[in-house]
C-alpha cells in the first residue's frame, strides 16, 4: 500500500510520495495541466500499487481538480482530512490547541511540525504567523495577505501603479517605484516578523524561540532575511508535509503505510 500526501493551497497543490525506487519525491503544481501530469507521474512511478491520497485542502476548486484527476483510477481512495479528526493524536503528541475543532488543516499541520517553541512564518496566498511555546501550547497568531497579494492589492487600489511582480531588491530602501514597492512588501514583512519574534520571546518568556520560514513564497523571505544579514531563522519548504506525516503517523522515510 502507498500513501500520497497532498497539500492543497489557494494557488498550488503539493504532492509528497515515494516512487518505485524508494526515492522520496515532492512535486508542486500550479495549474490543472500540472496536476494531470503529476497524476500520470505518480501512477507510472507506483506501478499497480494501491493506497490513499491523504489531503489537506483550503481550496474547493483545486480539491475538485485533484479529485477529478484521481477518481478515474482504481489505485487510490481520496481522504480529505479535518482538524477535528486529530483530537486524540494532538493529545498524544502533547499539544494544546484550544481551537482545534474549527482550525484549518493547513494551520494544524504547521503547528504539528513544531518540535520546540516556534514562530512559523508560512507565506503563500495568505501570510500566517503562528506561535507555539515550549510547552506545545498553540496561542494562535496573525493571518494577512501574502506577498503577491500585497502587491496586487496596491495596484488594484492605485490608478497610476501597475502590478509589480515579487522580487527582492538589493537594499531595503530604493529610489525606483517598483523596487520601493517590493522593499515595503518583502523587507517590510521580514522586519515585522523579526519584531514579532522579539516581542513574543519577551512577553511569553521564550528566549529560545525559533523562527521557521515556509510556504510557497517563503523563499522570498529567506532571501530578504539574508540581505538584511539576519541569520536567526530556519527555512523549511516542507514544513506542512512534516506536520501531516507526524499527525498521520506515517513513516517519513517510505510513506508506505501507517505505523
């Protein structure tokens, strides 16, 4: 039996699986065509083995695309996960999550990926700043626009401004409009995160609080922090996958079954 881990966001779909050569693969799809191509890749890679697609989803349209691609094969059953199903597992792992019954699964699995006191900066279509203390208590966080959403909203509201693609300027202040917009977006978010980490460390007495940067646009934050010469962070693009594996008790080395 094979299990395929699927993370469905608002702009991308991620697949994590082991191929027939026992090599771990992760594929990120950003279109219907890429989802269909990934279905073919997975079926060819796994031969005739059967298993489950274990899905965390925050977007019904992309979820339907995945269902449509995989529902015409007998190889897989599709199981869409709900946070409330993980009540016992959360308790076993020692986490305290007071809003578990209505918490979105993408946030749940980010939280379950934490091994110690952590501020997670998960940036995709939305930005999520999530705080877990050293006692594995989840205190919530902040949810806002993602980097691309920030730039889009500015151009949509200002007649003389075109939408500016995300990039990381060389410096955090600039003379050109396009660079200055990205300065505000990328470096502004980096500075907000740095300050939030500082405040949380003090107010919650967590001097060893670590910052984990993840999500589809987390790579821009990584570059922004590096240009600011800020080193006190970890970049982990598979953070949500790690939380899903822990929550589902699936062996991260082979993804073959539930332990």
